[in-house]
C-alpha cells in the first residue's frame, strides 16, 4: 500500500456512549436559553426567529444528506471497480488525482463552480460531493484491499463466482473501513455545507454569514453552535450505524 | 466427451496431468514444467518437496485457480482444461494452505457454502453440516454457531477439511492442511484422517513439506525437486527401499531402514510358531512392526505373541521381525 493510503481514520472506533449527543443537546439548550433571555435588536430578532433557525437547519441537513447520499452512490461503486484486478493500473493515478483534489480549498471549489455554472442547491451539492468523495473512495479501496487474500482464495476455490465473492465476502469484510470513510465524509459535509450560503443554497452558513455582514454576534454564534451540535450528532449516529452494520465474527 | 482423443485416460484414472506447465507472468523460469502423472480413483497421493518447488501451483492448476501455460488436465475421464472453472471447483474439495475460513460466517455457514452454491435445500444443508462436523470430530451442538476466531488452530483446520468435503466431491486437494498444528495434535489429526479416508475413499492430492507425514499418509508419494522435476512417484515402501536417486535419498534423510518398520504391519510378517507360555509381549496383527519392536525392547524380551484378527495366535521372534523388514523391498503395504 502506498503512503497516500495510510492517512485514514481507524475503522470501528467505539461509540463514546452518550457523551456526544449529551454535549450537542447541552449546546443547543444553552444557546436557546441565552436567546430567550438576551435583549435582541430587530435584525437579530428577525434572523433568529425560531422558524428561521429551523428552516436554516433543515436546509443544512438536506444539503448534507443529499451530498452524502450522492457521494456513496458514486464513490463506493468506483472504489469497487478500481480494486478489480483489471483496473489495478488505474487505481494509483485515480487516488493521486483525488488526493490532489482534496488539497484545493473547499471555498475555492464552491466559488469556482458558482462562477462557472450557476448558484443554488444543486450546485452546492455538486461541490460538496466533489469534496467529500475522496475519503469514501479511499476507504472503500483500502477496505477491499485489506481483505485477507486467503479468504477470497478459499471462496474462489469453492466455486464462488467473482460477483459472489464480492457480495458475500469482500464487501461485508470491508464494511467497517468503508463506513469509517462515510463518517468522515459526513462530518466534512456538515462543515463545508456552511459555505453553501455563497451559492445561495442557504443552510446554517447563512446565519454565520449574516452575523458577519451585519456584525451581530448572537447570529454568528447561533449558526456556529448549531453547526457544531449537528456535527456531533451526525458523528454519533454514524458510529451507531457502524456498530449495527459491522459483521459479526470479526 | 463424445469424441475421445487417444490420450483419454482409462476409467481407473481419476486425475491425469499431461505435460502440465506454468510460467507466471514476468518470470524467467517455469514454476512447474512438463509435469505428467496419473492418479488413480480412491488413491491418496502426497506431494512433497522443498519450498517453492511448485506444489501449490500444481494443485491450483488442477482446480484451475491457476491457468496452466501448457498441458492438459483430465478429471474423471473428462478434459477439464477448458471447462467453466466455477462449476469445476464445486466438484473438487479444496483445503487451502492458509485455511481461509470466512471470518464473518459461522462454522455452519462456512461448511454449508458449497452445498448452498449447489442449490441444496436448507434442511439438507443443515443435516450435511452436522454430519460433517461429527465426521471431523467437532460436536455440532457446540461448534456450529461459532465464528472462526472462536476456534483453536486445530479446530479451524478441521472445519477447513469439513468444508472441503461438504459437496461430497470425488476429488480433494489439500494444501498442507495440518501445517500450523503442534506435533501431537497433528499426529492425532493424521490418524483420524486416515480412518476417515478408509470410509470415504476420496481421490486425494495432499501437499506437505514433511516427509514423515507423507510416508504415513500416502498410498503413493510424489517427491519433487526444483522446478517441479518429479524425482520419484512411488509407494512409501519403494521410496524408502529403493530411492530413485541421491536427491530422493537425501530428501528422505537418514534412518530409512528404521522408518520402513513403521510402514510394515505385523500382519505382513509370515510364519510364526505356536505361542509359548513364558514372558512374551502381546501385540495384534494391526500393530506396526515398529510398535511391536518397541514393546519387545521395553520389556526386554525377544518374543511376542500375536493375537486377534481371527487368525488365531502365533508367536514371532525378534529375528523374524528383522528378517521380514530386511526382505520387504517395495511391496505395497
Ligand atoms: N502468483 C505468482 N506470481 C509469480 N510467481 C509465483 C506466484 N505464485 C508462486 N510463484 C512462484 O512459483 C514458484 C512455485 O510456487 P508454489 O507456491 O507453487 O511453491 P510451493 O511448492 O507450494 O512452496 P511452499 O512449500 O513454500 O508452499 C515459486 O518460485 C514462487 O515464487
Ligand atoms: Mg505451497
């Protein structure tokens, strides 16, 4: 395995109990508590109306969900294809390219796409996908490659077809590492989706942006705190999923 | 085949390799070259040879996990050099060198894999799994729902053997199946496997590094040199009594005459007088000459009384044993 492959989140990090959701809930509760008691001016009151906050949060979750789903649909099959024997020679260049892509700042990707094409939800999703595809692709490839050769060999030796070996042996054994990659993509997306406001796609980023533009600290803080809480919750849920999907016997 | 070619093997030949060769891509030398041999139906053939001589490669050409560069393979009278490999492999049991149990499947799922591929119904698979676990000495009630990592190395190897037997294949390929086991367990597994083979009579190709394992298990032994040169292909007794060349002699190592005693049975020794009453040791016709000799030496006597196997009792002397052992040159055991 090349050096580029070694940068990966360890598969199957244990879910740290209820700490993550507890912190997230505390953050959100504390924030609303503050908003309730603090004296808000008219701009703040308008931007921080409960409906507004809810709408921004829903937009954010939609962005993250759509882009992560698209990432999985694109990067997992690609990773499977690139680890087939016939594509062996392609694997290294594709990974190198993807790594280079990762080095481009996400705001750059977003603005570039917005300038070249259009603004809006679809464009934001495309940018998020371009950005988060790499960890999923890489972990899919690593997950499949680390499957013990002798197990694959045994499957082939018993007369399983290549497809049966892929579905019944390789993918189940790669699941923990693949989910670790998807988890990284999710967290990345929660963060990067705050930049979607620059393509007019809304989300919690528009709270942050408005906070900066109008110089309103409570607005900026609300956007930030909600983003952090969302990231914590998403990470916790991903960890749970990982535990459920991890095959028994490993 | 409807149009038998001149080289179609006779019916008692289960596996025929003809001019089989393999050169891996990018290699300058053949891993296996021009190998020809016939393996008879129900025969237990053991491949021995130094590391890298092409034993695994040859085995994997028989089930086409490695495609031969040249030559042909017949199994059960059929030229299988070009048939669909997946279907072929379901008819050939394969125990791979590294065991290769599938870690996220239970023992029962591992053993039931080939029957599932063959489309058996659930009840039949379950019965077969239990039968096989019994056969290899693992209590199904205890082991069927365990995962491979919950087994010891020896138990894993038994499951590997059970799994290879599951589809009741006429041919078994076994690549160092008892390799990673301590000598005592290994010895017991070998004994159990010999007993098992007496019942199931498969055609077995068995790979090992260990010449003593080969001598103990094989009906015939193929001793390979470098580049899969077939140095000798003969019965254990022939190999010990008449090694084909210096290579075989050095491979078998010292003590060939003594090891031969371990291949002869008391039943193979003719003659014997009426049993005396004084302190002779008692053995059965099934004892190896080696074991009988050991008993005599232990009790410091030069006589033994042979009983059992319905032949009535007879007595043999130390001298009878030694003469018989010296005379036994290359007779099948
Ligand atoms: N996939 C491969 N590609 C290239 N060379 C190979 C491959 N597999 C085996 N070889 C080479 O072919 C030769 C025979 O290998 P093989 O595995 O058949 O030996 P072996 O007799 O089974 O050895 P061992 O007793 O160590 O298992 C060796 O020189 C090995 O390096
Ligand atoms: Mg080998």
